[in-house]
C-alpha cells in the first residue's frame, strides 16, 4: 500500500512538473509539423499508385513513431532521475521516511510512478500510430500488444538505469549518461551501419554489456502490409521480453542497493 501511494504521488508530481510538461508540448508540436505530409499523401493516392503510397505512408509513420519513441526513452530516463533527486533536493524525502517507509519501498514506488506515466505515454503513441496510418489512408497490420509491451519494457530499462545513476550523481549527469548509452546501444548493434566505425575488440564487449534496446523496438513490427510484417513466434517474444525485464530488474535492484547507503541530506 505504501509503495502504491508513493507511486501515485510521484505520478501526480509529474503532472505539475513544468519541465516534463514543456517536454511533452515540444513532442506534440514536432509531431503536428510532421503530420502535414500525411494529408498530402492521402490526397494523392489513386488506384494506380496505391502500392507506392503505402510505402511512403509507412515510411512517414515509422519516422514519426521512431521520433516519438526516442523521446519516450529520454522522458523515462529524466523522470526517473528527477523523481528521486527532486525529493532529496527539497528535503521532503526525510518527511516521507519518517512515516516510516523503507528505502526500497520509496525507490520502488518512484519507479512504479514513472512507469505509470510511461504507460499513458505508450497508450497515446499507440493511438497516434493508428491515427497516422488512417490519415494516410492505410491501416496498421501489427499485433496491438506488441506496440504496447515492447516500448514499456524498453522504457523500464532506461528508467532503472537512470534511477541507479542518480543515487550517486547529479540528475542532469545521470540523464546525459543514459542518453550516451542509448546512442551507443544503437550504434554497436551488428546490423547497424554505424557499427563499422568501432573496432571489434570494442564493439563486441559494448554490444554484450549495453542494453540491446533495438530488440525491444516496436518498429520491428510496424507495418501496413501483412506481407511485409516481420513474423515472430511466442518463444521469440518471450525470450526478448524476458531479456528486457531482467535487465531492468537487475538495475533496479542495484539502484535499491546503492540508495540504501545514500545520504538523505540535501545536496
């Protein structure tokens, strides 16, 4: 009960956080600007160029959703770091701990509050993907649950990493490190074009250590044609999602362990 109360209070604080509100407004403005070509594509679609328009629509939808999904990763990282650091900076954490609340309950509640916000974010992006396809005169063929679960697990990874880092460093620095990790994780993927710039002795260890978030990208399954849909069996889904959840769980445990020895005085 205490964990859930902290989670709800954390979620409520996000709704009043001016930086997060500004972040979401910025995303909305960018999406609105990028949606304009969709209307033009719908108007130009005819029976003779339907196949070509399908490709263009999917390309535009994928570009917008990749941007929104990437913003979500940054939002999860910053929200997790700020949720913990904000309480410590203001000193309100001392009042929370006086109830009493165990440190692991406090950190778990903060994490769940972040994930509650990200669940709403994923629901909005899920609706946005179908709206964009509809505006282009097409229809998303992917299994709905994939477009919801995969980004949630990916956001859990970034939130747990940021939460660990903020237990012993400034939230801005924590956010910056998570940003670097997310970029490197995409670059060292064997299938990525940028992977060739790394020496094998460096690329291979980084690929093993860093979270393979490309595996948890919903873009892998985003398609408007059934023939182009990348098929994956239940075993593939279970292994991939178990990997992501395990990665997030390990870093959350490390964050709880680190937070246990953290001074609660104001920085």
